[in-house]
């Protein structure tokens, strides 16, 4: 059962994210400060910085948690799991590189990644960090199958395909439902990853 303090923290965190999204749309990213976001969320600037170290972090509030979920999934896999299915389940279960580009805030995030150099750099750094963490976890899970370099290459191929497809779907998502966006993404990623996921005879 979640305690009252944790519920309050999660509520404050969500208020900050919602306020940031609203102000980024209304005023523009560069014109919005963390102090503005804190005021709109009804908290102090100091409090805002205890939740998010930078303004960029407010755009990707759940990224670190999703990476942790993917790493945990690999570490807790069944002993007889083959590496490719295990990796796919870990990435799909955590929605790595997808949630921020296909969710309700997709259009805002894609627009800012494409128009704001600092946001683009932040997004690329987060993606690189995610690939490193998951690649390391894949190597630890299957040390006899993949060297650190091979694991990094495999994870990079999977995450790169998902993130590129998600960004493309988000740009073309006007008029599409959430289910249609995910279906388009699933089909595109499936085609891109066919060389790894299709059984060879």
C-alpha cells in the first residue's frame, strides 16, 4: 500500500510535469523557466529542483524508471530464456524509446526534440545511456553468447529501430488513435528487426 508521503510526492511530481507541458505549449520552451513551472504547479523552485534536475528532465519524467524496468526484466529472466525474446520482452515491457513519442504528449515532445538543440541533445544522451545500461544487462545475462560490444550493438539496433519508428509515427499521427499509432509502430519495428527475430532454417 502506497503511503501518504509517497502519494503526495507522486502528485507533486505529476503537477510539475503537467505544468511544464502546459507552459511549453503556451509560452514556448526557451521562454519558460523552472521557476515559472514551479509557480504554476504551486510549489517552490527549490522543491521543483528536488524532483527534476533540469528543465529538459521534465519532458522525459519516466525515462529512468523504464530503463530500470528493462534491466530488471533481463536480470530476472527465466533460466532457459533465449536472448532475443528476452531482450524484446524487456524493451517492450518498459516501452523504451516509445512512450514519450506515442503518448498524449507526443506532438509536443517531437516538436521540441526537432526544434530545440538542448532538448535534442538531452534526448540523445538519455537514449545512449539507456542503450548502455541495457546492453550491459544483456551481456551480464548472456556472457557466453555476447561480448560487451556485441550486446551493445544488438541493443542499439533494437532501440534505434524503435525510436526512429516512434518518431516517424508521431510526426504522422494526426487523426490516429493511440491504438493505431502503436499498431503502426509495432509493424514498422517488426519489419526492421526481422533479421534478428525471424528463425533461420
